[in-house]
C-alpha cells in the first residue's frame, strides 16, 4: 500500500489550480485530464445546459488553432484520443497520448480551456447541434427512462434535469450567459489537473506553470443542494410504440462521503452486476424474462441513487418488475458468506484491472481531488471493501430499500400505469 500511496502527488500552483499526478512507470501512455467544477447542479433553470454548451464550444477553435479540424488533428495526428464530458457536478476534458506527446496534449487542452474563440457563427451552429443531440436522446427509450427516473427522484431541481438542458433553454441562451458561466466556473481555483503515466510530478508542475501565467482565480458559483421531499412511492409511465418495455426501479442512495457507500456498492454487485448476480440468474437464466437486467449505484456530493434497469417484452413487464422487487426485498434477508466473498473479489478485481489504464487512473485521482478535496488510494478502497460484513449489507439494505422511497419509471406501449401499480408494494 505504501508504494502506491507514494505514487500520487499533489501541488497547488500559484494561481490556485491543483495538479495531481500518479506515476505509472510501466506504461507507454500518458493521460491528461482537467476537472472543472461545472455542471448541471450549478445552473439555474433558465440557463439549463450552459455547462454542456461550453464543453462543446471549447472544441471549436482558438486563436492558434482556429477550427475544430485543427484541434482534432493535433491529437489524432499523433495517434492520441481526446474527448470531454459534462455531468451534474464536474466537466472533464481529457487527452490520452503516447508519452513523447505529453507536451502537445497539455498545450492543446490549456489552449482550449483558456482561449476558445466562442465565435458567434460557431455558437449558433453548435446550438443547433445540441438541440439535435437532445432530440436524439429523447428518441432512445433507454435514455428516456433514465431521464424520467431523475425527474421522479429529484423533481423541480437541477439534479432532476437533463444535463444538456432543454430545447427551450438551449435555444434562448444568450452568448453572454455562456461567457458569464465560463468566467465564473473556468477559474484555476475551481480546476484540478490530473496526469497519469510514466511521468514525474515535477515535470508536470514545471510544464504546467507557463500556461498558468495571466490566468487568475475568481470565486466560482456554488452547486444546488438536493431536496428530498418524497414520502410515498412514485411512478411515471410514458407511452411509446416500442417492441420492448424499458423500466427502472430506484431508491434514494448514499452520497460520496457517506461511510456506507462501499457497502451499498457491494450490495449492487450481489444484486445485479455480472452474469452470476442474483437478478441475472433469476430473471434471465431461470425465468427467461429478459435479455438485459442490471443494478446500478450513483454517488453525488450530497445524495445518491440505487436502482435496477431492465428491458422486457411489454406483456411480461409486470412479471419482471415483480421479480425485481422480490430480489430487492430479499437483500434485507442477508447475504451468505460465500456470496459476500465472491462479491468482494469481483469488486476488488474490477478496480485493480481498471487501474492498468492511464485514463482510469487519471480519473480516479482527479475526480476525488475535485469533488472531495482528498484522494483515497486503491489500496485504501480495497481495505474498506474487505472490512464489510454481512451485517453491514443487511443494515444498509434495510435503510435504503424503503417502500416510501421507491420510484418506478417505465417507457413502453402502455396507456396507463395500472398494470404496474398492483406490484409496487415493497
């Protein structure tokens, strides 16, 4: 454990930007990722989607690289890959390149973050692109059921909105709104630079220093706390002419800082992660009800979600839902020692395998530093998993799997929710 702990190093640069490095001497790649405190939780309703809009526009050109083609060619021309993503609490820009091209990737990403042109023609063009992206998401029932669930879990607040905003908010968003958000959130004290690969911490800090000149920190906007007024089970059914029904069952989960978050992760592993999980064995192998069923856990700064998603023949959806609820209820009856040990080994093995990739390692360190202000090593995470007992899982299941916190979202060829209401009792 000490060896891995020593590999992670942190520094705060003069302008407040934090640099985190994880040494991976065995790799030939290096991943650079900038974690910006920007996302849907920072946005008022009338500016919904502005963080996602900015992410798109940062790929559209800078004074030194005036076109999207020149930006993409800079990395693709050396065999690297790059992308970005906006979530509720963070926006991430990343490049993964061969080790000799570290300087190029760092130069490109800082150029994009600091000097993107936000040309009015590109803004209007990208506005149309994002509207098409939102429409595309709406056309996919798998994505639509996720959005319905967010609306159920966190109604009338940023946590329950589409990260991309709405057609109305994107269409009416002024260029000044975009620039105001950029100025507020893209400030060095609100950004973490995470680098993983065969590179030293001193080289990263020394290389980054010139790009920080003239980039001054400001006070960023804060995020909106999650509100939970749920007192009874909720249900949303959206009619679509689909060949399959898509449903999601979810409960309020645990936050990133909750001491039982690892236990809830392990419960999800037991319930529905992998082909040997309870849900897969029961619904697919024994009953032949579904092709795909899985559980999931999401952790946010002050809230979370624990749920199950599945797709099924519409006529058999109520039966599938009933079985899912039975398996959720059965979590309160406890987990056998052999099943607990298998789940622990699966969780540890997946984590260790992920850490062979420089991008995963950069994300591991950067996300924790940005969201929590500290970094748990892989070894520390494994120690927490190993310490979980069967009693812990039962206690967490009894707390989380609560009938008054149950939510059901369904997309399929149904005229009403009648077919599902009778099986909702937990």
